[in-house]
C-alpha cells in the first residue's frame, strides 16, 4: 500500500497575539510551558491516560507511544487490541481518544460493545453476537434514531459539547449523497426485542455508508449469518449456535480495489461522475477546490439558495486530477452544516465471524473485507488483521487456537481455517450473485484476483 507522510496529530493549542519584541520570547516560552502542563493535566503526552466517570477505557490524543486500546468483555475477542503505532495511524485518526462502551438492555441482554473514535465519529470496532433467539422474520427496526446515552454521558463528563462528537442530527441529510446510516451491529439481528433493536440505532453503532453497499452486499452478508443461526438452532442444545463477530471501518484498502478496471469505474462514479453506485446519482466530490482537495457540488434548495450539506475529499499534500485517482490518499467526510460534527466516511469495512467447535457447525471462521462500491472479498485472518490494524495475539481467540489453522483432529476450540463453501452459503444471495470473491488462500489481493472476481460476478448477474 503506498505510503505518504501522515498529517499532524491533534494538539492542545491556545490563540496568540502580537507582543513587543523585548518580552515576546519569555512570555511565549511561559505560554508554551503552560499549554504542555494543561495537556498533561488532561492526560496528554506528558501524563498518564485519563479515566472518565463510569470506568470506560480512554486513550488521550498525542501520546507518543502506546501498545493500543484493549477491549475486554467482548466474548472470544476479549484482549483484542486496536493498534495505534503503525505508520499511517495519524491518517486513520487512531492517535485520538478512543472510548470502549458496552451496551445492554434493562433485561440484561447484551447488544453490542463499541470502540468509539472521538475524531472520526465512527467506532473502530463493534462486537456483537448473532443467534436465532434474538431476531424474528418481519420484525421491526426499533424505536427510531436516537443519541447514545452512554456516549452522551461520557462526553458530558469530559466537558464536550454536542458538536464535538457524533450525534443523531449529524446524519440528517446524508441521503442526499446516497449515504445511509449504516449499522455495524445490524438492527435486524436484535429485532425480537424493541429495546435492543433501538439500541443499535445510535451513532456509536453507525457510520456514513454508501446505500449501494448497505442495501446489497452488506445486507446479504448479515442475512447469511442469521440464516446459518436459524438452520443450526436446536432445542436439544443448551447453548444455541451463535456467531461472534467484530466489524469496523477501513480507511485504506488494497490498491487492487481501485485499479482493477471495473473497480476503477465504480470509484470514479462514486466520487466524481455519478452513476448507479450513487443510488441518487449525486457524486461525493466532483468539485475541485485546488489546494483543499475536492468537495461535492452545492445542492440547490427552494428559493435558489445552496444547501449546507456536503461531502469533502481532502487530499493533504497529494495532488490529484480527480479524487478517484487514489482513494487511499483521501480523508472523506460528510458534514450537515459548517459548525456540526464532520463524520468520516470509510473507504470500506471488515467483518470477522467465528464459531467454536461446540457449535452445530463445528469451528469456522469467515473474514470479509469490502468497499463502499460493493466489491467484497473473503480473505485470510492475517490479511484482515493487517488491513484493519488489529492485534489478537493476547485475545481469548488466540489462547483457544483461533490464530492458526488447526488440523482436523485438533482439540482446539477455534481454527483460522477459512472454508469458502461454508462462508458463502450454497443457494444464498452471496453465492448465487457471486457478490464476494475468494482470496482466503492469498497473502494479498492483486488486480488479477479482482478481475477474476468481476468475471464471475458479471456472469452470474
């Protein structure tokens, strides 16, 4: 993946004004020292991480070196670490406060846990389970959109204003650009309980997701998990078969997603020219702002005035003729109004589903990566972890054998073996329409792999 110097990490700062030359150096030195002490008092580079009320995990911005944020009490993924010291961590905004929040209902039903990134407004990891008792066909979608009380309380304790973190109003108007309020933990997997379903309709679980992906590949993958859970449900088993999953955003993808012929066309449609992949045909960044990158063309409203909703594609120091020239160098955001929180739009997503040998199916692992245009590949666990910058070495999954491919007669509860025939349910929509390709046997994804994927997908259309 091509590299470029990361943007500067956010820092504590204060406004300055012109001072007489004789006193300026001394006063500015004192001001700089005071700013550093203030940062340290809030848990900055010179001090230990702050612990807000409620005991939630918290990592402050600007800390020079750390091993990452650990997530506990997330089932077999407990001990997962969100890496923050890789070369492009600043571009991913991983060197920002990350808060781990657990969500459950009054009836003590666990719904999901999320590692919310304060800079992007999108959780870097969401953990949840899928089993048949939690969903019903034709069930509702909860009680509508609302703010996450856990997040609001945490931000309030930290002295944050509502425009400094993701709230439900920040998603309003995103549909003008074909963006959905994309669930990471799917509402349909919890719709047997309205309170649990409603809990998924909050910004901590959402991201600005292209509707074409959300209503196609993403939806059908979620349906795959539910179908397998239903098929495996057995009244004679004390613990029903349940998939454990983690999912989250990707801000960089293998270059082959953008350089294969069909993928290049789709990304140009999405960002620059408009097309079917936009749903409503409105490209995200078709206006060149020169040194500031690209943005969406202002949309008209009644009276001839321009709407405030916009998508921006910042390029930093990289020069491009079109934003689709290299999406990996773009920082893409949706912003409803100028003074509202800018939500970062991922380039794609990862999804990792696992089963233990105690399930009705036996041990299985299905790691997927996909982009906003709907391109999808089944990959190996190692490739997924590398792309998502996650570490499972100290997790329960690792101690139970899940980081290595186990032989058939192994007594380990988990295995990193990926079986495409299991991950693509025969007769399911993913299988029939060839919406996902198989790269699980490869160490990386190259253009020939994507070309073969598109040949099969277009032949099945």
